[in-house]
């Protein structure tokens, strides 16, 4: 099977740090470096889109200092890796309630979207301040504002955050949790799901290739035979 779009729920940073007696922020730092790696691995095997669940609308419930660190880490990683992303042909995009982010974070996000928009090797989409239910509600409200009263799937899709991006073929979740956690609820209706107990910072290239092989051995029927 052809894998065009991979989506990843990067789970287990906190538990990884706790197991090693380290602060949670160290787990997040290691996880951020692993996010960079998986973009490279996807590009190497020809995947054109990878969406990473970076910060959900529910993550605001975490301690304020941890939230501040997550955003500062995002800005730091983007700035440090800009040259590398350009060399690798990575287009960076963001999916979620971006306008509600702190001003500095929003400015960096928009800046990187603009600077990388012509890169064509792979699109790395960061789901940031994202919630699947909220995306559907926002799409319906925008459609209503445009005067649409009768919906079908094609009409609603036009109002999703990134309507030009194809639905994920494959979703990987690390850390042993087996749930979707409000991630791309509309888009993953027929995606193949893969759960692994490996914590995100420990997710190796071997783990990645094992998951890809599992996907390639599946038969997608989309409700048919």
C-alpha cells in the first residue's frame, strides 16, 4: 500500500523522564528531537505529509510553567533547525487555533510557514492548540457564515483547517495508550491505527520501520470487500 500521509500521536515524554528521575521538561526536550527525526525518516521513504500532535486544546490544563516551556521549546527548535529544514525540503505548516497562541509563538509560526512554503519534499504539519471536535465545529460555523445550510462531506471538508491535505493513511500512537485523544477526528475515519508501548523519546528508526512494514502488510477496504 502507498503511504502518503502519516499522523503521529507523540505520547510518553513525561513518563520517559519520570522513569529516569528527570524533570518532565527533559522528556519534552528529548521528544522534540525525536519529532525532528521522524520528519527525516518520513522524507527518506517518500512520505509526503506527516502530522505531529504537538499541543492539544486540552494541554492548557497542564501547569503553567510546563506550558510556557513547551512553547519556548517549539520556538527554539524551529529557529535552530531552520537551515536544516530548508536543506531537506521540509515545508512547515500548522493546524489548530494558531491565532490564540502567545504573540511571539504565533509570529514564529507564521514566519516559518511563509519561509518554507515553496519546499516540496515533505510537508510537516504541527497540530498546535488543536482539537478534533473544535475543528469540526469551526468548519460548520464558517460554512454557515458563508450561507451554506445543506452539507455534504465535500462541502464541509473545504472548511477544515487544512482542506488541501489528504486524510492520513496511517496513525501511530506511542506509550501504550490506545485512544485517539481528539486528534483529526474527521480525517482519520478510515485511517489504519498502530499502537506501540514504546515511549515517544525511545521511538527508534527500527520502531518506525517496523510500524511502516505493518502498514504495508494491511489491506484497506474502506468498507468494501
